[in-house]
C-alpha cells in the first residue's frame, strides 16, 4: 500500500502540470496555426480518446449481447445521461451564433469538464491500485517509467480538445497574456478535478469504475461536437479549405495519443 | 447557458449540472454496492470470488485482480513469466478466468489460441474457454484492455510441448 497523502499529492501535481502544458501548447500554437488545423488535431486526439474510454467502460457491456443485464442497462443510461446533459447545457451548439466572450469561455470550460469527467474513473483506478499494491513507490506500483510516461502524455493530449474550444470560441487571440494564463489555469483545474477527486474516492472506497467511464464517454461527445463546429467554421480571410492539411492534422493528433498509449503496455 | 436567446450563462444551469453529476455519481456508488476499503492493503484485492469461479477438472483457474493475474505482481513480472500453464500437444485445455477485481474490467487473450476478438470480463464475472492445444510452442497470455494494473497482466504463458 502506498501512503495516501504523498501519493495523491504526486498524482494531483503530475496530472495538473501535464494538463496545463497541453492546454498551453495549443493556446500558444494558435498564434501560428489556424484554428481549423488545431481543431483537426483535436479531432484526431478525440478519436483515440473515445476508443480508450469506451474500453474503460467495458464497451458498455456489448459482450453480453442481446441479453438483458442490469449492468448493460445502467451503463447505457449513464452514457445517455452524460450525452444529453452536456448537449442540453449549450443552447448555441447548433445555431449560427458565435459564442464569443464570456459565453465562449464557458463553452471551453464545459468541454474541459466533459472531457475530464472520465478522469474520475481513472483517478479511482489509481487510488484503488495505490491502496492495494504491495510496492512502496509510485513508479513500481504502476509498472515503471513507461506506463507513467503514458499517463503524463495522455493528460497533456486529452485537454487539447478543450483548449481548441477555448481558441475557437473564447476570443483568446485578442486577450492579454495574463488573462489567457488565468483562463488556461482555470481550464486545467476543471479538467483535472474529477481525476483528483476520483483518486481520493478510489483509495478509500471500492466500487465499479466502469460506470463512471460510461458517464464520461457520453459527456465527452459534447466536446467533439464543439470541435466539429470549429473545424467547419467559415473562413473570414478568404483562404481555401485544404482537406489534405486537415487530414494530416487529424492523423498527427491520433498518432500522438496512439503512441502514448503504446507506452502503457 | 441554455436558451438560444440567452447569451449569458444561467446560474440555474450550473446548479443543474452539479446536481445531475452528483446524482449520477451517487447512483454509480449505490449501484455498485461500495465497500469501504478501510485503508487496508487487502481490501481491494480480497473480494469474494464470483459465482462459478472454480478450477475446472484438469484445467486452469486464472484470477484477475488488482494484483494482476494470479497475483503476478508478487511473482516478478514483467521480468518473469506468470502465470505459466503447461499442456501437452493435442490436450483439451479448459481455462476459467474470474475477474475478482471490484473496480475494473479486465481482458484475457492467448496468442494464437484465443485472440480472434477483444474480450473484456466485467467486474465480478467469469469467463470459461476451451480449446485443443494443436500447435506446439510458447504463447503469451495477456490482458488486452486498458486498466491500472495492465502492466502486470502481460506476462502469462501457455506452453504447449
């Protein structure tokens, strides 16, 4: 068993710093790269994110087939709750209005929460393992440097989807750097809070984390719906839509998170 | 943040978000019948075995838990192979895999013999598989889905001689 205080502090710090770096990188890159390509990159990241979270949700118990089980019903209902809840919160998701200003920041915050929700399950996984492991160090308990590096990279890449929402809808380019920093810090906190809370809960309480992943899976679809809107946002500078560049950006996003997943095994 | 004409975020929606998420989490906790760990080193791993989790006659029993496959973390994985199942060519092999981990689903695959599709075993569930060991060799036994203890579930072996 790993001691709770230090272990959880390390986990919280590593997770927060990783998310902060990921979001900062995207916000900084937005000064050089057009939002459309950042959105395509985020779309690529999300494709893997969805697959990964679906696996964590035990594929919503699809292996049980067309046989009614309580698990299947609850998993699907939680998936639906996550989906409907976040879609219902953004009244401008399917309108032509631009959600600029304060509304835009709330869109980014909502995306960060939608994406971060599955982190409650991951944090709970961490807490449960930390409370059960026979090892004395965090690295040993989680399989050494490689799986730990995988966690860091995932937590850098996943919130980039929310960062793109911030870039696309919160008018980030016109803000002062100090305001942007506050926004990035806020998004990082929103994204990592479920994981940190989950790690505390998972350390003390044993429950099936699969259900949390189902909820987070449904919720996360809101973020990619917003990214889709950024991807197809009409250009105002008259430049042509370049599908090949979009495809390359999607591939880069997907491959980066895929490669970081390779480190997990 | 909900109405189409309302461009400012409504406090009521934030309250709704928090309330619904809280309710969902409570539902999750209630549904899965949580057991307080009591900060015990064994609480998360000593859950009772699922119904049907019995070693088959002449076969093998694999228990997936927070300690890996058959406590593999205590057997030097990934440097060492664990668990190792030795069989003879032509033998009818039966393996019962139990997921006694109350927190996560786990996968189970055997190269060549049982890797045609992804298999995930939900918490508290049991998988039984049978096949004829028709090909001689050493085949890796592993989990195929992501989990916190994934690294310790990559080093099993089926040895067909």
